[in-house]
């Protein structure tokens, strides 16, 4: 398995999680009941699942966790959009977090493609 690619993806996912945590600190609670916790859990899930995938003994097992991480990036995106639509997240923070999320998503897609190609 491409360890360097896992490291880069996990590092980018940690940056996403940090950016989301910073943004969540500024969420207007009355406009986003429960949303903050959902957002933080989804953001924390991304690097955690990448790390878990890296430790697997087979590509099939690693792919399982990477796909979960990919799904979590989409969940983060949906929660960010909801927070922005509700006026609970500033447009600047929304754009910054979504940009970081897109980078992580691309990295995960590439890593998944590498592992799938190795498995053929």
C-alpha cells in the first residue's frame, strides 16, 4: 500500500478537521442546534478512518475505511452548506473549509484509485 499517499491524505484531513473546529467555534448556536456536534464528528471521522485504513493488512480492508472517510468528507460539506444557509457560518469560513474539503476529497479519490489498481 502507498504509505506516503496515506500520510499526505491523513495530514490534509487533519488540516480539514482543524479548520472545521475553528469554524465551529464561531457557529451561532441558536441557528444551528445539533449541527455543530454533527459537523465536528464528521470532520474528526475523516483522518481517523484514513489512519485506520492505513493499518489494514489488505487493500480491500483499507479501501473500506477510505470510502468511509470519503463519505465523511461529503457529510462535512453538507453540514457546512447547512450552517452557511442558516447564517450560522460566515461566507469566508464556509469557502475556506469547503476548499480544504475538496482537496482532501481529491486526495482520497486518488488513493482509492491507486489501491483499486493494485488490487486488480
